[in-house]
C-alpha cells in the first residue's frame, strides 16, 4: 500500500503528543484506527517508528541510518524552567551554567533528544547534572516543576501556557543555550510523494 497523508498525520500526531490516545483525540479518530495508520506506515517504510515507554510513545530515529535522508524543518528553543520558590539561587534574574551543578534537575529519560542535547551542553562546561528524577512524561514533569521539586530543560512551546500564567518561571542562563533541531526523514531510494510533500508543508505551516 502506498504512503498517504493520513499515515503521516497519524504518526506526526502520536510523536508530537507521545500518546496514541491523545493523538486520536486530536485527529478525532479511534485509537485503533490511529494505531493501524502508524503500523501501515512502518510496514511501508520497513522501519519501526514508535517505541512504547511506560504509558508514552516515543519517536526515535538514527540520523546516521543508511536508509534515511533527513530534512531539517526548524528549531525549537530550549529553556530552563522551574518554580524557584525554595532556592534563592533560582530566584535570581540570571545564573551561570557552572551553578547548575548544584540545582536538582528533572531530566528526560535516556534516549531523549533533549536529554542528549542538554547533557552535551553541560559537559562542555564540565558540569555534572544533579539528576533527582527522570521521566518521559511532560505532564508529570510539569507537576513536579510546579511542586518545586527541581528545574528542567524543556522546549519553550511545551511550557508556554505555564509561563504566561506564572505557574512556572523561566530561569535565564548566562551562557548561550542550545536549540533542538527537528526534521523529517524519508527513504533514500524514493522521491517524496505528493502526500509526503503535503505533509511537510503542513508541518511548516503548523
């Protein structure tokens, strides 16, 4: 069966929300229908795209995969956020990377793109993160942050609402923060179909 835009849309929604259920609600289809679309896409590409971790679905890929060609779509700004009620350090307008070694960090689980980016960033400054909790759940991460259990590096779009409502606050870091690149991968042996091209345009305009 050839690729179609519904397969791509189902995968994109599941990867973005890390949940088949949430993706199904967004697309207004049943979870079974959404799962079937993703499975069909995986069969067509001969690649496993989604991996289950607890109650979440993670989208993973290797940028060096010989069958795949990657196309950069954009950048997500990563920011340091927390409640900052308990720590006088986090109540300051700005802190340095070196000081982050003394701050409890709520970190993504191993395999997360954000984790790899942030841990590499801290390593450049010879800072060992003080990880207190690891989670792949954005919802749990936000609850822990609001309870002042630590700080977390998250994409700004993920916490835009919490920042605007001052439930969380952005903690500015003196040194330049990294960004998360995101893109789309497709097989080297095929040209992009009309559906795939439409999908890319949909993401660009989202």
